[in-house]
């Protein structure tokens, strides 16, 4: 069973790397998530905590910018892309 951090990272990565042609292959997104998890495992406790807090904020707040309830993981990929774009463009 994958952790909530891994699942949330996957959801964000899938949206970030999506193009007009669609999402990258699932295996590639999983590889990116595993590489990122490895990077975080080598970081200290403070960077890991900061990443988790930032990820939680994005997953909870971004959907509100498109009028949807949290969490980002529950949205379709096009909705995630739209939510992240609006969240990023906010002041």
C-alpha cells in the first residue's frame, strides 16, 4: 500500500507533466515519484516536513480555486491541471 504522500506526489506529477497529447505513461510517473522519494529519504527531517506541509497545502487548496472540494487526488487529470494553474496564478 502506498503512502498518502506518495499518492499525492503522483497526482501532482501526473498533472504537471501532462500535455495536450495526454498524460505520460504511468510507469514514467511512478519512476519520477520513486526518484523523488529517494531524494527525500536522503534529506533531513526538516526538508521532508516542509515538503509534506507544502504538498498538503497544494492538495487541499488548489481544488478550491476551481470550485471543487479537496483533495486534488480525487480530481480528473484535466481538473488537476486547471486547479494547479489557477492556484499558481493566484496572488
